[in-house]
C-alpha cells in the first residue's frame, strides 16, 4: 500500500515511463511463453488460445461495467480490424516461434514505419520529406537485419515483416475506431472476433495440451492482457513523446531473456539493423510529437495483439 502511495506521488511522466517499462517487460514474457508453447503446439492453436484466454480475462470487466461491445454502429469496422489484427497475431507468433527472440522483437519495431506509409497512402495524411527519409532509412535497417543472400534469408523473417505490416493496418483501424469507441470496446470486440476467426484453424491442427502447455497458453493470454493494460496506462498518464522511446526496452529485455532461457544471442546483423530501425522510428516519433500528430505508439497502446 505504501508503495502505491509513493508511486502516485511521482511526476506523471515518470509514472508513465514505469508503466511502459512494466508493459515492455510483460510483453517480452509473452514472447517467452509463445516460444515455450511452440515446442509442442502449432502457432495457429497458440494464437487461438491467446484470443480465447484474452476474452475470458476481459469478460468480468464487461460484466462489471454492463458493457455490450457488439452494440455499436461500427461493427463492420471492428470486424475488419479484427481480421487484420488476427492475421498479424498469427504471423507474429510464427515469427517468435522460428526466429531469435531479439530478431522478432526488432523487426516488429518496423510497424511504425509501415504506419507512416499506410497513413500517407490510405489516409492521405501529409508526410514531409524528413519523415519519408527516416522511414526509408528504417526499412534499410529491416533489410540489414534480414541480410538477404544465398542461404541467409529466412521465411520466418519475411513473416515477421508481414506481421509488422498487418499490425500497422490494424493500428490504422484502431486509430479510426478510437474516435468514437472506447479502448475496452476495441479490446473486447477484437477478443470476440479473433477467437471466432481462429477456432476453425485451431480445430484443424488441434492437439490437446498437457498441464504444462495449459500453463503456457494461459500465461500468454494473461500476460498479453495485462501488458496491454500497462501500455494504455502509460500513454494515459504521461506525455506520449516522453514515454514512447521506453518501448524500445523490449529489445534488450528480449535479448537478455533469450540468452538466459534459450542460450541465443543476437547477431551483428540484428544489432546494427535494430539500431537503424530504432533511430529512425525514434526520429519519426519526435517529429510527429513536435507537429502535434498522434504517434503510432500511442495507437499501438490500444492494440490487443
């Protein structure tokens, strides 16, 4: 109790940073449990369990607030957002299962780059030459990480890039929906639709989990839900431009835990490419903050994948 009181006395930006650090660490834990579950489960089945357990964890909140997330005039947009988010989740889980944890995490940062491109093309947002330059530099970082060449380009790396693109599409839908819909409604409708969408494919590859696998998949749903909560609290509490860079802590977290648990260490390709991506996306975030534009990270905080 004293700790909570002490934390509440901290400046808002510092509290927001602590929320985001907690969220980054929790989402790294999601990656760990995905990797462990993938030792015996198909990524499609793991994705289904993530959605199903996420729905189970959000139902009590819906009941408490007497909220029906399906009672909305924008249900079709929620469904489209769920399709993109579900596809992104499946790709992301596959990438985490087949790549080094740090590699999959670093490539996921390119989502912000795709958001810039999609916002310019589909939303007709004005993107000036500085942001275009930073975006192109960021994609160079992605290419460096993938280091294409004979025998070096992995299918899983391409799937990770697909995850970043689909997540960016999902972010655009969330950005539109958040104009009238609450974060809880967006979270809940995603959980409902993604569970329905993934059920047929999960049945096709179904294998009954043993007790340890049940712990893994339940932990994925629980960690993802509470990690999402930490992200939302972070961006609600503090200035977005201040806290957004703390999301990059997921990279050292994933590299460190990947080494401790799976004895894997990122290559120089990963480190150099990740540095290029982080610098370019950080520049884009700072540029958008100065111009008063909503950051991709701000929207991503509402993304339940």
